[in-house]
């Protein structure tokens, strides 16, 4: 099986593996009250050549790369996102958000998959050390990326054991407490950039987080009422 075929089949396998491993990765009982916005790009880059950059061309645009401390180890992974025109078409609906992720493994950069749809924000509690990775929409990249729904995760574990499968980093979705996480990140973004200086993309991001916080709180209330 080619790597492309493995990658196409992997999301369902990652979801299944994530469900199986969720019991092994314990979610915290409560979201800490002192979460602060941290820089996920503060990490060590391995002392070898970086993966070749994704080149923009006729069917590919808005290529963006970041180095992220995904697993809390202090070592960077490489995350690339871009917009791909399907079949090279200029049609407004004929495009998709694509990605390439690589981590440093046994002396080289190795592709992997994870559930993140965009670059994550990092919220960390100074008192407990608990951290959350949060994805938000990004209309600066494209309207497609602007339709990404906020999602919060606890760091999980690597799955690198099966030599026939692509590597995966299994994140644990936050259920209880998601409302507080979204509300906290929205407030941190508001505090970071005064309203007069917020770009349209930043305002959209903050609104999306606020709406997601309200929806998550309503869902939690309904669940507790049952």
C-alpha cells in the first residue's frame, strides 16, 4: 500500500485508535482557572535539515508552515497547511484545505497524522501544568479554513508501532470543560489585541470561540439535566 493510500485511510483508523486509547489517557477532572495563552512555537528544532517546503503553484496557494511543540516534549514538529485547487480548477467551490505533518523520529523527519485541522493555540495552566491545544477558524488563510469549527484537545500519545502504517499523534478531545476553554481563549485573544487593531480574521475567530463556548455550555446543561 502506498503512503497516499495509507493517509487516505488513516483518519478513520486514528479515530478508532483514539477511542481505544482515550481510557489510557486520563482527562483532567476540571479545567484549571488560570489558563493563559502560551506560544506553541517555543520548541527545539532538531539539528538536521528541515523538510523541504511545500511549493506554491497554479493549483496550490497560501502555503503556511509552523514549528509546534505538539506533544509537550519541547521538540518541534513541522506543520504545513495550504489550499489546493481541485483539478486545478478556479471554481470557488473546487478547493480543499490540505496539510503535511512531520516529526523527528529515529534521526529523520517522518510523516504523521493527527486530528488538528489547523495550527493550534496553546493554553497552559501555570499552577498545574495542564495544557490544551485549541483549533479555531482562520479566514486569513481562506474561507475554507474560516469554516473550521473550534475544537479543544488534551495532548495524548504517539502511535509509531506498526511499520505498515503512517505514524499518528492521538489527541484526546475535550468534552466537559470545553466551554470554559473556548471562553478563556476568546478572552485572551481580546486582551492580546485591542478591538481597534483586530483584523477581520481575528474578530471572526473570537466570535467563533464565543459561539462555541455558548453551544458547549448549553450541551453540558442538557447533559446534566438528563
